[in-house]
C-alpha cells in the first residue's frame, strides 16, 4: 500500500492488502527495507457511551 497522508492518529492509504498482511502504523517513518518489525497487540479502543437523559 501507499501512504497518502496522516490525519491525526489515522493513516490514509491507497492500495490493497492480501489476506494476513498488516500495515505499520506507529514508527513507519523509521522503517527501511529489511528492518525487523515486532508486532504489539494493543487493547481495543474504548467504545463511546452515550449518557441517558
């Protein structure tokens, strides 16, 4: 894929991923060909809860 732009903490990309492929979203600017990457599993983002009125 190709990075089109960053929008805050989100990356806008163009292209397709094959099944099982992943995208580096943190520190991608430091990655060069052959760089070893370690996957960090992060907890899911908290869900918004609307207050009852």
